[in-house]
């Protein structure tokens, strides 16, 4: 097992353990809601965003214990976004992480409420994290709200994405959609690790640049996978972007140019790390993983 595989395995195990403690068990009422939440959050996945929190925090010397609740909160926000993203009123998808989406397995109202509950719980988890100072908690909550919401966060990106369906848009518009929809939460994940570790402003800025490039790289490769991989490989419906007439990098640039752009963005992400006087090999490995991922 290489260092990156070890990071994913350990972060998944540790973060899932924290999530299991923080999310109400299905025996607790309303049991159907808690069952839906747990169905969605424990559906698998590499826990990439929590792993990024832990990886950056470790680079800057934070204790694992100080990072775990924020890493869990990030996964809560991410899962809430997936639940809502799959709804009939949004992307109307039946498959997520290789099994039925929340609204298909349960019902649409329960899925909406499940996402709502996870979103609120994420902020509570950070607010009540006694391993962190009150100042750090406030900063994390403020940055998370910014990254998850609007006008420059995930919710804004989702709205812009919906509005762009079936339309011709510019490369700048496409970049903004995904800077907000995908990149904002990836940027928060990386910067949260640095903030918790007490990194200085220059280090946090460099990590922010790295993470923004990482977010863009993630979206470009996600778009490429949608048209090059099967549903079985992806664990979600392949070709959905084309069917929904989504604005994507392959649709705007073509497969070859989109692939070249991914390589360029990867190099830019790694370049940002050169300004940090720490061992950042694991962060380079994360960027490499995104560039070459198959699902």
C-alpha cells in the first residue's frame, strides 16, 4: 500500500467512525429520516475531501484529533449536496456510488430533509469541536458557509449549472460554474487543514491556489469520465451530462483539448506547492490521483 492508498484507507476508517458517532442511529426517531441519511453518507466513496483536510493538516503539523470533526463536517456537506443534486428537480439521477439514490430508495421529501439535516449538522459539529479554539471554530464556520453557499459557493455554482443547460456558454462562464460548484468545497477542505494547523497567511494563500486548481482539475476529469467510462465503473449514470445538455469541458473544448487542459491545471496545482517550505509529496500525489482517476 503506497502513501496515498494509506491516506484514503485511514481517513475513510477514521472519518466514518466519527460520522457514525455524530449521525443519529436508525432506532432514533424519526427513524426513516436517519435511515436515509445513513444510507447516503455510508454508501462508499474514497472520502476525497475529508482526506484532503487530513493531508493538508498533517503537512502543517496538526494533530489528527483536531482535524477529524472538520473532515466529517466536510463529508456531511458533500453528501447533502449529492442528495439534493440527484433530486428530480435537479439532475434527476437514480444511481449514486453504485446504488439507488436517496430519493429513489426512500422518497423525495425524505431526501430533501436528509440533505437539510446533514447541512445543519455539519456546522454544529464544528461549533462544538472542543479540540479547537473559539477563534478557529468561528473562522472555519465562516469559510464553510462561504464555500457551501452563495454568491461564490457550491449552491451558486449549482444554480449557474442548471441555467447553462442547453446553452452555449464561454470558457470563462464554464470555469466560474465549476469554480463555485466543485472548487469551492475542495478549496475549503484544503484550507481548513491549514487553518487548524496554524499555518501562516502566505502558506494558507498558497494552499488556496493549489486547492482551487485541484477543484478545477477534479471537474475537468469528472466531465471526461462521464463520456469515457461506463455506468458500472463510475457508480453513477454515465453519459448523463450529454443527455441533460450540460455545459462541460469536453463539450466546449473537445476530448483532446480537455485532456490537455487537465494536464496543464495539474502542473499549476503542483507549482503552487513549490512556495511551501514543507514536505508536500502527499499533496502532489493527490493531484496526480485526480488527473489519472478512472471513477
